[in-house]
């Protein structure tokens, strides 16, 4: 073989050197790749450990880091907000640290300082109590001036068979006379059949009030006596108006309450009833508010008689209250008759039994000076006519004929 050309030798050396350089660079690249892989594995292990400790899912974080784009919508925004709200924990309240006292020292109780406002409050309560007590005493003094206890004894002694009416009458007087200033007058309307004691109670009321307020402040008006003819009705109405006005004015000056008694109201003409209504219900006038009006009539006595006879067969405990049962019907009936009875207190009278009529005979005989023999009284009572319902007997005319029969003795 001949000698090798120097240029070929140089080319071979150069290729060998290039191969050696390529091997060195490949080894360096592979070592750096291995280092990067080890770092990544170590990083993934640390991340997985932290996720396990915090309780989070690694897939959720991987999904956050996923490079794939997502389209934003409002579909799950409420769930996301609720999940964030529930994940927020409320901070725990810190408990106040207890104050510890050293064993060597004693605890001191705070002293309560006396306030002047408290003493003023006690004084104000005492003043209010004294004023209320004084007002109550003044009311009692005003009622005592009319001596209603004496009136009650008189009614129990001289009125027979009308205990319910007497109690209602005294109750209305007690309520009205307890004060002096009123917003309307007291109107009492007495209704019942003949001889049951309506006019007798009117006479007792007039006699009692004359003794406590004077003769000038009590008026008894009998229409058949004071105004007997129809031609005198206009003059009677004018005279009645002026007379009541004078009495009320005098009562205001003396700080007393007058009494007006009108008997036989069923015979009063309409002009007199209208005049009396204007006095009882004044329009825009406070002049006639402190007064007592007693209206006595036999209006509605037929229905009262039927009611009493219908319920007389019941036992005493089962009988209805006469005033409570008849007052609403009587009010509606009387309003149709005249508006004078608009605000009147209705007091219906019961029929008198035979025992009540006998008491009337005994009382009248005592007044005339006769000794009331029991057998004689029974014989006089038998001469009257009665409604008989079972074993009970109710007088047709009450005690109306008692005086006439006693006068014949």
C-alpha cells in the first residue's frame, strides 16, 4: 500500500474529534434532563403530601392548573357562592379572663349612694295618694248630703212587692249623685199597671228630697191638675219652661241637684212632651245638665202584665229578671211614642200578689189608728179581684182600692 495522503489524514482526525465532541455534549444533556426529572418528581411528592394534609383533592388543583381553556357562565355561580360562604368559619369569641383576687386581700362591696330623686319620687307618690283619697272623701260627702240610706229605709218600709225597682232606683241615684258635674241629666221612667206603687214612690221621692235640698228645688207636676184643658197647653208649656229654668238656676247657685217628678205622663199633650224633651236634651246648652227627672206613666202596662203572668209559674230561682227582660222592649216602644224617652232609665213594676195587698191594708190601718186584725185583713183582701196562676194570685188593681176600703171601716 502506498503512503496515505496528508489531507486525508487531517480530514480523518477532524471527523474523529467531531464525534468525540458530540458524545460529550449528549452526555451533558442527558444528565441535565435526569436532574430536571428528579426535581419534578420531588416537587410532585411534596405537593401530594401537602394536599393530603390539608384534605384537598389533588384533582381539583390539577384541574385548576390544566391549560385547557374554559368558557365562563353564570350557571354554577350560586353553588360557588354558597360553597364559599359555608367554608368561611365564624371566629370564636374570646372569653373574658376571670379577675383573680389575691388571697391576701379582701373583696370590697360597692356602696350604694342615696339619690335625691328617689326621695322626690316617694314624696310625689304620697301627694297623689292624698289627692285621690281626698277626692273619694269628697264624693262620699256629696252623696251623704242626699241621705240615700234614709231613702232606702223608707222604700223598704212603705213599698211592697217592688224590691227590684227600689234597688234599681237607688243604684241610679247613687251613681248620679256621687258627682256634681254631669254631661246629661238623669231621667228615670217608671212604668206599670194601676196600683202597683208608681205614684207612691214618686211621693216618697218628693218628700225625701224636700227634706234634703228644700221645697224650692222639688217639683211635682200632675198634667190633669196643672193643665186640665187643651186650650191652656201653649201657656202651660211656656210656664213649665220658665219654672224649670228658674229652679235649675237656683240649684246651680246653691250647688244642689233639683228633682222634677211628672206623673201621668200618658195624659200629657205632645206640646208639653216636646217642651220637656228640649229641657232634658238641650242643644248646645249646658244649663240643664244637673237635674233629675222622674217620669211616671202606665205606658206598656199590658205587656208587663202578660210577662209577669207568663213567668209566674216558674220557680223563684228560674224567673227572669224583669228589668233586664222588659227594658229593651219598653225602650223601643217608648221611643216610638216620643223621643223624650231616648236616654231614660226604664224601671218596670211587678204585679202585686195577695200577700202584698194584705201588707198595704195593715199599713193603711196603722195610719188610720185601727188595730190590724189578721182575719179582718184577710177578709178585706178577699173582696178584691185577682189573676190566678196556679197557687199564686195577683191583684187586678194592686193597692189602689185599699185606702177607700179602710176609710169605710
